[in-house]
């Protein structure tokens, strides 16, 4: 099944990340970081098909070596909160061969990244799947955030643009310093650029689908932007996917399975409702014509035709049974005309809209609860760091401690702030949130059952539609034959009269 997955992130020291470890993990290699003085060994990692480094023309040739490249990046970044690399993960297509996927990805990277002067470290993965499972081929690639000068040296990430007054003179602040804005030297981090890259990947895949004569396409836009009223899944991450692969069912995995199953039902329901409403509109116009048969007559004609074609007693009995079931269903649900049928379909449409709106609200709350659970874990894990700060009374050692634990304290404060918003009294009750999440899960199961009931009823209405179409077609053929026979009948009558 064709799918679109294209995510972008950054490798940051402020979050305790190492670009060397990231590169080693993606490539399945052992790399040494001169900055940290340690090795990252992922040579036992399975699922890495191949990896390579794509260099722009002005990059030093020695950067084709992965360890040399990322040590150079680490060396160029001196700050403790430095942003080191852009990290991307993109799904390949199961409709293409492995060779086709790799060739397509390389062309995409050369045309859209290397052509911009970016260095690309790409690794292709295809994790093993259980028998009957869906393959998940994909590729990761890292690009240094710092641009490279034409002479192969590292350039600046930002440059100063001084603020000017109406006369073009630089503006000073209250301390006499010139005011300026830090402006990125590239557009690599712009949301618009990411949007272009996502679209470009969808375009090259769709072109390949067309070339192979496959009637499938992918879209880089969200469900909402595509006008599809579907539920979004949650990002599982490598750890969750690894657990799922081992047969360990996770909360996120279960949630996504439910979402995917629900989306299948919603998509089917929406499609049937749209087709049924269009069909009813067209059928009503036909049946409102003079001498047109009504709904009951058409269904009666359909079963009469079926009876005439049934040669065995069993076939005749089954036909009679199905006819009774159809007329009983229509009678029990008050469907005597196409207007009644249209009203029932519209009622289903209203119900589905209401259920979908409720699900959107519930899913947002479940997402918030999962986030709060993560915040609670972060709060507990980093509370000793905060407690260590509280024990220091003097300014200098206190400032030194803050500097040494800046990233951890920042995470602690953010988690504490979000927990305080949920629990203003300061009493964090994760058991209460867990119970609420379980209730929402149960509600999801009940809502899914409602969707299935609606789909089953629409299937009955769809069956009625098919029978009416068959009867209308039979009725039209009968009328045509009658008209064709009329001149012959008149000629025979004239011959008799003579």
C-alpha cells in the first residue's frame, strides 16, 4: 500500500544528542567522536541495506568518510547548545523494487539537497517483518546545518541585519548597543523549504507510479489539507516499533491500530454515503417521470426477474427468502420511497459527522494525557537535579551549577509548568489520568462499534440500490423492445384490415 511518511528534526547538543552517535546508528557502523572521546558502535544493528555520503562539488573529498565528516562538524560547533544536523526519515514504497527505491531516493537527494550545496549522509533500512507483516523500507539522512563556503570551509549559520531608522542609520538600544536581527544564511530550516521537499518526494514517487502503470498516488499534505476527514495516527518512534516487532504490544501501537481500522470504516462510510446521495438524486429525477415505476414496483420486478431465472426449487426458495428480508427491512425502517431512503442516508451522515467530531476531541485529550505522562516521568527523573540546585546558597556556585545542568533544568521547568496547568493544586494524580485514558479507550471501542453498525446498514441500502439499478435497466430494455415492436404490430393490424 502506497504511503507518505517524511519527517524532519534536528540533532542538538542541548538535548544531549550526539551527531556521531546518530550517524553510527543510521549507518550501522562504529564511529569515534573526538569531541566526546567515545565510540558509538552499531555494527550489530540489523536492517541496514547500504549507506553513502553525497557531497556537493565544493566539499572536501575527505568528507566522503563518515567519521571524518561528522568529527569536522562537531569541531566546528563550540556551543553547548549547538544545533548540529538536520535529520530526516522518509518511507520508501513497497510497490517499487529495492533497486528502484534506492535509485529514486538518490536522485531526489541529489536534485533537492546536494544541488543546494548540502552534504547528505544517507542510509537505507529495511527491517525484517513477521510472516504476513507489511515491509517497512525507508531511508534516513543527515545534513550538517552549518553551510559550506565555496572553498570547502565551514560558513556561518546566521548573519546580522542591523535595524535602521527612517534615515538609514543604525538604531541603538538603551545601553548604546546597535540593535540587530540574526538572520539565517540559508533557507534550509524554513517551513516553506520543508514543504517543497515533502512535495518533491511525493512528486517523484507519483511519477514512478505512473511510469509503472500503477493506479496509486501519495500526497504530502495532511488529511485536513487534503480535505479528508480522517483521524491522524501518532508517531511511534524507533523504540515503540522495535517493541512491536518483538511482539510486545504498546499503547501507541494499539492506538494506531485502532485509528487505522477506524479510518478504513470512516472512508468506506463516507464513500458509500456520497455515492448513494448522488444516485438517489439521479434516480428521483428518473422515477418522477410520467408512467415511471415506484420503488416497490422496481424491487418487485427485480425479484420477479430473479424468480424467472431460478430453475431449482432451492434457488426459488432463496430468492423468496431474500425478497421477504428486503421488504421487511424497508418496512421496519419506514422506507417506502426514494425520499425515505435519502432521509435515512442523511441521518447516517449526520451521525457520522457527530461521532467524528467527538473522536477528534477525545483523541486530542488522549494525546494530552500521553504528553502529561511523559512530563511526569521527566519531572521525577530530573527532580534530583533541581533539588541539587536548591541546596546551593551562594551565587557563583549556583550559577555554575545552572550552567552545567542548563538543558536538564529547562526540561524540568517545562514539565513542571505543564503539570501545574493540569493540576493547579500541585497534587499530580497520574492514576486519575490513567483511568481517564482507559475510559476514552473504552469509548473508542463503543464508537467503532457504532461506525460498524452504520456501515452494515449502508451495505443494506447499497444492496437495495443495486437491485433497483438492475430493475431499472430491465424496465428500460422492456420499454425499448415494446417501442420497437409497435410498428410491426400496426402493420399486422393493417394487413388484417385489408
